[in-house]
C-alpha cells in the first residue's frame, strides 16, 4: 500500500487499558467470579497497552515519521496472556 503526504497510519492489535472493554479485563473479571476460566489455545496476537501505544504514537509524530507503522506488544497466545 502506498500513501503520501502528511499521513501516518499506526496499526496495532489486542488493545487493552484502564478504560473500555478488553480481553484482560474480561479474564480478570471471570477469574474473580468463576472457579474455572476457559480460554482458546489457538489464537495469537500482539497485546498492546493503550498508554504505551499513545506514547509510541506521540514519539512518531514528534519525529515526523510518515507512512504505515506496526506498533504492538510481543506476539502471544490468548491462553498465555490469560
């Protein structure tokens, strides 16, 4: 994909943080209310903390970076994240 001009696209996945719904909060809530929590084993992604992503984006803007950037945490299985 080609983009031009003054454009920055930041791609991320599995965003989690203090606000809103997310997988981490769901697992914590389930662990507090259920004897057993079941999680799929075959889903992979890059859990990304919202505050850290905001800091990365601010840094990219300050540096004048343009284009498509992939920003996220390390690759994990949902099972290991849970």
